[in-house]
C-alpha cells in the first residue's frame, strides 16, 4: 500500500455518535465493575509466553509496518488475523459485545476504562525480554495514572496535538490556539473530528481544565468554539491530506500525522507545525490483552517482538509516531527534523495534559457539548 493510500486510514476518527457514546458511559464507563471473583482470578492469572494460536489483532487501520507483521509470522509460524476500528467507542463496543481479540490498542483513558471494567488481562513485564527498553528508559510508564504499575498495558505510541498550517499561504503564526481564528484562513480552517480534542482545544483557549465536566466551564468552551464556526470549513481527522491537497490552510493536527506527511511533501518548508503556548494535549496508545483473548501467549510474544529496537525503528518510519523504547529516539528525531515540535518527550507526558475519564453525568455533558458544537 502506498504512503498516500495509508494516510486515508491512519487515525481517521469516524465518531460513533452521541447515542453510542452515551450507551457506553451509562453504566459507569460502559463496563461491568469486574467484581466477579472467578473473572478476577482469570484476569490476573499469569500468561505463558508461548505460541498458543494465530494472533487475532484489533487496531487502527495500518498502524504496524507490514514487514514487521511478516517477520513475526515467519519467526513464530503463525498468522496475524487483522480487524480494524475507527474510534475508541467502536473498539470498546466490540469488546463489550463479547467479540474475542488477542490484542487491542486503547488510548490512556480507554485503558483505564477497560481495566476498571475487568476487560483486560494483567501483563507480567518480567516475562517480556524487551520490556526493560520501555520501563528502564521511560520512568513515567512504570506507574502511569491510567494503569497503576502498568499492570494491564505496555505503551505503544506517544503523540501530542497542535496546529499544522501552510507557511506559503499564512506565513508565520503566533504560537497560540487563537491562530485557528486567523481571518486570512477563513473557510480553510479544520479541526479534528474528535470530541475530546476539540473540546480540549476550546478549554485550553478558554483557560479551563482540559477534560472539564463543569456545566459553567463547558458553556465557556462551547461559546469559544462557536466563535470559530464562521471561519471553519469542517471537522476532519485527515489533516495530512487536507494540508497536502490545499483544502486546509490551517488545521488542528496530531504530531504523528504531521510527521507522516513529511514523506509526501515535495517541500516540507511549505508547511509548519506548532504547539500552542496555552498547552498541548498528550496521549499514549497502549498494547493490551483482552480478558477473553483466546491466544494470550501469542499476544505476549507479539508485544515482545514489537519492542525489539529494530522493529520499533521500522514502525516509527512507517507510521510517523514515536514509540517509547530506549535507543530509538534518534530515529524519530531524524524523521521530524523539519518539524521539531512533533517530538514527544518524557517531560511532555508529565505535563499532565492527558484526557481524563469523567463521571457518567460528566460524559453526558461533554457529549451534549460536542453535539452542540458540531451542530453550529
């Protein structure tokens, strides 16, 4: 598949809609509490790291280099059976319905939800030969807020959110989220088609908490975002192509997508990427093994294989997102040399600009605010 074709599917958040999202949050983040003793014992049982069947894989489309898959299949004599989702809500709904996968890739807040609901197996890092490259190089992930002790997860990628723009049309910007309100870019402004990212951007600009669920603060956020609507061309997570084909002069964008775009840009100097001075949301995708996985041993082998530095470097070059494995940082630094603000460091993670899970009522308020913003 060509890089251009890949860009059409990478991180395209096609939102599941308010009704689906409310359905997932109506019972305390959408999952049972995980209090059943037998289920708890099964969740915590050590996983033997061995081939126990083909790998049933569930992730964003095209988020692992095919050459890495091929190497894994050849080395262990298994097949990777792939399925893809287009939103975290969609992934969680499949798990909640009882669908069986061996490995999934939730974001930080969704890792917390899944673990709290008893939907994930525990992962003994001492059984992974290459785990030290993560936990010995990135102290943050030894005890992240979303999964204390990283008991159920291993970090897969890191990224942050900023603004991508065309320098050839807008020149230099001011380094603020207010740059999206640039009059010169009117009708060629995009924001991501993602609830938390858009509400988070409005919250940072309005000076309130990134994941606020307070009604008065959400009113300020929606008022801020409504003022952007006259300049806005649309909601789209295809920042990569919108900039390349000229549909966008400026867009909210994920750092990894901007890095991936460099492979397609004839002249990277035409484009820019900035992190707003008001703050940048950061996030992590994680490896996780569902509680009902049929082949958890193969899943452990796959995680360990993916953590080999040579495979990390291949995957970084393929997807444009950094992976927190010690010794691979220079690979990403070289990739994003034209856009150094794409770099994600341990200090960025500690800035605590992660999206957090709200209460049930808070999630409903945020859904309502998102619906209001999209409706105009």
